C-alpha cells in the first residue's frame, strides 16, 4: 500500500496550515504516523488520495450515522443549492428542522441553530449564567465541550491526546469560573453542588462520555445529578453533540429517561454539514436575544443547505427499527470484540453503548478520566497502524470513540473483529 500522494499533500499543507491540519487530532501524532488525505467516501468506505480503501469507523467523528454520501442526503443538498446557498435571513427549512428537533428531543421546547458544537456549548453556558445570574460552570474531567475558553480545563479529545492540560491564551480570570470534577463519582458531585460558597450556574456533561474514549456513566449517577441540580436550582446541560440522534432518536436523554434543562446538539443534525444547536425549556430559551438579553448571533446560522441536509438525515433516522437495527448490530459487534479482548494476551477493556465503542489498552475498568489515562497509548498507536495496514480506519487517538453506522455490513464488522484479533496478537508478540 502506497501513501505517497498523502505524504506529498501533507508537506504542501504544512506550509500554509498550522500542523498541516484544520483540527489537531487529525495530525495523527499520538499514533505515530502522518494523516491520510481523503478523496471520497461512500457508505462505510473512505478512499484516500492514493486510491486506498478503508472501512471507516470515524464517520466524520459522528455525523455519518446513515453512511457517507447517502443518496437521499446528497440529492437534497444538490436540489437545495440550486436555489442559493446562504441568505442571512429566515428560511422555511429552519422551521421544519426546529419542529423535528423539538418533537424528537424530550428537553427541547425551543431550539436555536448555530454552526458547530463549540458554538452551541459556549452559548448554553452563557445562557445558563444569564438565566441564573450566577457564574460557576461545573464540568467533568475528560469531558470535552469544544474549544471555547471556559471548557479547556482538564478536557478530553485533542487535549487528552496531546497531553495539553489547559491552553495558553485562556485568561486565568475565565477558567477560575470553571470547576472540573471527577466523572461518575456521586460523592464528589454531591459535595461540590452542595457547597454554598460556590456560585454555580450550571453543570454540563456528556451523558455518555465520548471524548476520553467511550465511558458509560451509571444510570443512578445521572439520576442523582438530575435530582441534585433540580433541588439546588442549577441548570443541567446535557452536551449531546455526540449522543444526540445517536443512542436513540431523542438522544441519551431518551435512552436513559433523564431530562436536562438545556441540550446541545451537533454532528448528526447537520447530516455532514456544519450545524450545532442548543435548546431546552421555554423559560430559559426565552432569555435569548431578541426576546431576552442574552446575546448570540451568526451570519450562517440556520444555513439552508445545512438545514436541508439535517432534515434529510432525520427522515432516514425516523425509519421503523432504525435504532434497534443499528444498536443490535453494534452491540453484537462490541460483544465479539470484547471476547477477542478476553482471549488476547494483552490487557484490553472494551467499553460500548449503542453504536459507540472504545478498546482501552489497560487492565483497569475504565469509568472516568483517571482510569482512561491508565491506557497504554503506545499500544493504541501500534494497534492503529496495524489496523490501517489492513484497510481499517480508526480514530487516531486512544481517547476517542469508534462509530458504527447503518452502512456497515456484517462482512465489514467481521473483518473488524478478525483484524482486531490479529492486531492484538501482533502487539502481544512485540
Ligand atoms: N473529539 C473530537 C470530536 N468530538 C474530535 C474531532 C476534532 O477535534 O477534530
């Protein structure tokens, strides 16, 4: 397999783009290789600029739940584009998508569309602060809510991958208002939220962590979080940028039956185009300008192409048994991979829920950021390169999830299982 075209492009990109990439994890540094440049994708297959084909388990980091270049989504985007691509004015499509989101997501009575998950989460905390008149944001170690200043404290995703504890350029005055505590630990949670010296506006969490690898919280923990925040008048924000329309049509909140005050969305609702959203209780959402004083705006927000792609995607997800089929297929695959891990001569923990999964190279149960950080990232790098050599495209970081889509066939999932077994053996022999 040659990757000479990707190598050439990476050299060209590095001249004019920092690190040669437009998002740090893509640079593949933690897995010890250079990035592939992608030419096209179809279904569950991506093709690089050298013509190599891979079974894709990145899925653009989540949006591609129906598979790449789904004909109905592509047709919708083409047709919509013929009428113009941006007006900076209201369009009928944004009402349709808003109605669909309100109908789907239990906590959402009103929704505002933005262009990314980062925009959605940074606005959600501004709104929570404006609504409560309080300042402190409580987040969880290893959760990642995009790259806004307030969230770059003990964050997951690229910061965990690259070992960056915070970021220069974020004033101390801002992060002093962020409190990061251990995920999945009820005692720490209760002690923090009941501390009257704190001025807590909101708690934001990923209801299934997807940016320190896949970590599933205890259902009782989520219940406790909901009851405490309700009792103490703290706004509860579920960051469902990954889990929204992924675990179930109504997201993790439908899956677990726990309803937050605000929800942030992204990825799937844009059908592969750049969309984020935040929504929630009417009384809180009515604080947003122009109805209320909390400001948020955007020229491309509610962009007609992105709205149309989102609508087309949600229509596919509404098909009968869509989630049952996807979650059953992914669940079986995770079970088989778990057995592969048990048979392996190396320590591996397989965490999974719905169509999300992560194999952690550690002997410890992975339940929070500290246990995730016990994973052997050198081994993950080795595994990543092994799998890539066999035509399997995984996330280039131990601290991300693998996404299974409706487009993955049973043959492709069997190949994943077979190559995983082969890779674990190779790693054990090293
Ligand atoms: N964990 C990130 C998405 N949730 C990875 C994508 C990126 O940062 O580019």
